[in-house]
């Protein structure tokens, strides 16, 4: 799943270079699914399916990871009409070069 998810995100990077917001919702859906699956896998691997505190903490972590990123996406949607190429490149790196494992380990 990880390999196909990265392939999907990387392919979308090339497809979306012209109009980055056209399919951003789909990309975000893939990332949400991968992130949630990674967190649930962590819960399962720790034999914590009956531990409500651990489960709640993992979903708090999910929100802490996603909320700041989604704020950046919303701001970009509103401000991007005047962006320089450098700003577009930074946006592309921020959006298309993320992995769920990296996000979780950095949180």
C-alpha cells in the first residue's frame, strides 16, 4: 500500500503542475487514508485495540498533523493567483513530498 500510495501522489504531482488545486481534495483523501491506516496499524501492533486512551491519543495526533497542513492548503487556495515560480515550487514540495510515516515520526 505504501508503494502504490507514493506512486499515486508522485504521479499526481506531474499531472497537477498546471492547476494544483483541481484534484487536491483527492490527494488529501489519499493522505488522510494513509495516515489513519498507519495510526491504526500502530494501535494494532501495540495490541491496544481495547485501550481507549491510546486510540484517542492516536487520533489527537492525526488532528495535530492534519490541521496545520490543511490551513496551509486553504491559504494557498486563496493567495496563489499572485505567486512566483519559487513559491509554486515550495508549495509543490510541501504538498507532494510527504509520507505518513514521516509525518507521524515528526509529530
